């Protein structure tokens, strides 16, 4: 006698299949995030999944992962070729990339010193022009 496969899966079973925790599956369902977990069938207050829908979701995620990896490698190649062209064109002094966020104290002092020097130069030019 064989035991038939279940017709509906619970969140614990789905979590094992997709490699996640039951809480993560519940959170994804609650937030309506089909990219994080398959969309369930609601029966009463409970969520259930069909094995076919879970397998289809896993296949779709694998396909999306493959496409994302292909796009990432293409972008990496483009970036590498652009950076090599840019580095050869600007082989002289290059400035570091701009950081986001609040400037450090040293950056703020340097900026203040530059603006003070510019103001002094403008004042000197205005004085000479009189």
C-alpha cells in the first residue's frame, strides 16, 4: 500500500521545498511578495499551496536567477571595458569616487578652506576693480 502525495501543502512543507523558514513564507504571503514565496490558496483563514504551483514557482525563480546572472555578467564585462578605457584616457591623477552620506570632519574642513579662499580671492578682485 502506497501513501498518496498530499493534495495541498502547508507553509512548513513549502518552506522546506523552497529552502526558507516558515516565518519567512508567512511574511512573504502577508506582504503579497510573490518573488519571495509562491502565492497560496486561501481556505478559511489558512494558506495552502498545490505541489504543482510550488514546483512552477521554483522553476520560475531558477529561470529568473539564470537571466539575472547572465545580465550581471554582461554588465560586469561592459563596466570592465568602460573602466579600462577610462583609466587609459585619464592615466593622470584620478579622483576617488564620491562617497554618499554625511562628509567627514576632514572633508568639511577642506571644503570650508576652499570656500574661504574663493571668498578672499573674490574680495581681492573686487578691491582691485575699484
